[in-house]
């Protein structure tokens, strides 16, 4: 069923054309991602679809009575309202019944008595009559996941991150036909991102979203819309499929352009020596020549140039942390942490929001003084710190002048380039370089701030959420730069793809100031954590569940004969796969394999490793069922 059809839509601001005559459609149940560079019209298109802006031309046809909800990147909420009224404020249908029940429940909690008891009983009867309990259970799952407990709290007292969670919860619970989402993972920690990813994947929602989280795109979306050169292209698949097909399309375009160039040379010679008398055939050939000239002169804007800033040389001593501790009242941000940085290390920092990640960065950079312990910094260390706060500059200064104030010429590993050329690499066109800082978008300001940190030629980079507000194309350039960077990198990021590609190991903030040094990238840590949780569930007896009004206790079930048989079979299969994995690894390490054979073995190793993980998780689940049946 078609929900929305866009035909020949165009939008421009002055002389800047965002998109022109674009067309696409959205069907029921489709999960679509919109990919484009910063400043090319993603937000404008989302605003138009949500009815907040009008297009210059074109048509949008929607199914009759289509309900659309729009989660903006920076949602605007009424600060005078409570969380309860903000989330359940539609006033119609099940939402109103849920609102009345939650209100009665809050009243009963805070003011127990005959009146609140009667109100609660009445609202529970309304819940029974409307069949709203299943919906309320879903609401409790979402609110519990977002740690939204006190629904009577005022929105005005919440932090920016908490407001984003409230807006996200409202969007998910609003049950719209089509949900528009702009950077839904910003300000969320890993656990919440993974939960949201799973929730959107299993729910039969229709989505159009903008996000720079490439794992999120892979695991949630089934269609990619790419806005490129004022037009739009559709790819029926996830992000990985999109990358493959885009590479194939560009190769085909390059071959076609090369063929057109060769033919153009021949036709150009004919045009030059063509007699003045022009017949019908000559006119047709001239018309074809004009089209051929356009194809031959087609030039794709290539922004994948690799470069590397020349980092200052690091000496033997870099940064040494000795028994570091920092408290804020009763909150322990860092507790007795010791670490000695080694040359060229790239360390990711992960953990729940509010556990002290930024505090550690501020201690290393000298912005905070520790309560105990010390930090020793080597004499050759040139530190650069990219914070979440961004730039604080005069609005009436041009972009190129801001960069030239730091460096006229940027030293690279091989040679140098001008400030203007360096800006080009970070997707600042020449017109944008001449624009005032006040005219830059939020994403462009973040990119400029990042660029200013890199051109100081640091050898110790501290990056606190550098990927927020950056488009995927800029992220790819940043990744290439950081991979080639010869100095040390310490990075806090919720971009799992970036951490996997960049980091040797991760500092995991476990709470109460405890920091675990885990060797491996983020996916390695995530898989280890999942196995640890499964093992813990098998060993520990299930705790007695507290009685809840919105959730019934599931009766225990005995394992079937098939489950017992599968448990035994899986154990044998896992053993055989582990043996196969070891054999593949031995061949890879032998040094006797050809390049092609080594590549095939690497693919085989990843496939076997994934099978082991899948079968191990299933084996643990069956083991848990069998163990619980004995209790």
C-alpha cells in the first residue's frame, strides 16, 4: 500500500538549489533512510513532508487520513507541561485512556487515599473496557528503557538529552502511520541505541529517517534514498547494499563518460570540417553532438582524496596516569585509575551517559584537577581537545579568515597545502569559505571546529563526540584521517562503526568510577558482554519477580524433547566449528597461502566465527530453559 508519493519536488533558497524535480514513494511497512551531505536539503525535505515548510514546486500525494509524526533533531517541547502530558497528550483513543490511567497511578503514588484509590479503580476499568493493557505494557517498556520514571516531573527541569528521550518516547508511542526521524540516535548511549535499533527492526512501522549511524542504517533500513547533485537516487537494500550498488553505478558512469569522450573527439573533428550546407542528417548529427558533449564533460565531484596532517614527533614519554580519582559530591567519576599511553594508540571510551567519560577527558587535558593521583605529560606532547561545546567565535568573521588565523599553510606528511585547499577536503566549497560564520549550519560549524583542531599539528588528539551532526561523507574522510594519524587518539563516540574501524581497545566506564580496559574494538566488547550476561543468567537463579499491575508472570515451561536434542547437537556443532576456526587460523598464520587464498580464508574465518556466536547464544538460551525446569 502506497503511503506517500513525491513528484517533481524542488526547493531552493535564493541562488542555492537544494534539490530539483525529485520523485520517490514510500509504502506501508517500508523503512527508508535519507542520505546526503550537510547543507544539501535533508532537513528541508523532512520539514516539507511534515508540513512545516512548503516546496517551491512539485506535488506530495498522501493516503487519506495518513497520520505523520516528526521527531526533529532538536525537538521543541512545552516546558510548562509535565512528562505525562507531553508523552500522552493527544486526547483521543487509547492514548487518552493510557494518559488517564498513568495520571491516576501517579496520584495514587503521591497522594494515597480514598479519592485517588477510586480514580485508579475507575481508570483501570476503562483500561479493561478499551483493551489498552497491551499498549500500556509497550509504553512501560519504552519508558523503562529510557529511565523515565517520574511522569509528574516538569519538562522545563530536564536536560537536553532527557528532552530528546521524551520526544523519542512520544514519537514511538504516538503510533503514527509514518514516522519521520532526524538523527534519532544523537545523545543516546550504546545500550539505548541498540534497544532502539532492535525495537524499530521488529515493529511493523513505516519510517523515513536521517542518521549518520551506519550500523543503525544496516540493521533497520531496507531502502536508501541518496540526495546527490540536486537529484535523488533509490537503492532497495540496506546501507551495505547501497555502498556496493553505488560503487557499481559510479564505475558504469565512468566507463560511459570515457566512451563518450572518445566518441566526442571523433565528432568534434567532423563538426570542424563539416561543409556549410547542412542537410537533415547533418542537423540530427549536430543535435546528437550537443548531447554527447554534455556526457563527455560530465565530472563527478570527488571528495575521497586521502591526506594526512604532519603530527609533531612523540618522545618516549607520552601521558602517564597514576592512581587518578575525581569525585563530585557522592558521585565517583574516576576511581583509582592508572594507565600509561603508548605511541600510536587509538583508544575508544564507552559507557552509559553520566558515568564520567567527559570527566576523564577534562582531567587528561588539564581542564579539571584530580582529587587524588597525578597525570604526567611528556615534553613532546602537543595536545588538541575537541569538546562537545563547539566553537565560540565572532559571527561576523569569514570562514577562510578563521582558519588562516590558525595557519596559512598546513603541513602534511608529504608537502603542504593552503588553508583554502584544506577546507576543500572537509567539504567547504569556495563560496562557503567566503561566507560568514553566522551563515554556517550546525553541521558545518562542527566540521570547522574539528578542522581547526587538526591543523594545529597535534600528536595527541582528544575527541569528545566528534561525529555528532556530521554527514556520512565527512565521517568517511575523518575515519581515513584518524586511521593514518601517527599520534595518539582518545575518542568518546556513540558511533559504533567508527570505534570498530579505528580503535585498538576501549576504556569501558562501568559506573562508580570503575574503568575497564578491554582489548578489542566495540563489537568485540559487545559480544563479550552478551556472553557474560548469558552465562550470568544461567548461573544465577532467577530472582523472585515483584508483582506489577502492567505485567503478568509467565508460567514456567518444561523443555521439549526437541529442545533437549538441539541442546546436545549444538554442543557438538560448536566444538566442530571451534576446531575448524583453529585450522583456518593456522593456515592464515602459516605464511604459505597466496593472496587470493588468504582473502578466502579471512572470509571463511569471519563466517565460522559468526556461526559460533549464533549457535553459542542459542545453546545458552536452551541451557537456561533446561536449568530453570529443574528448579
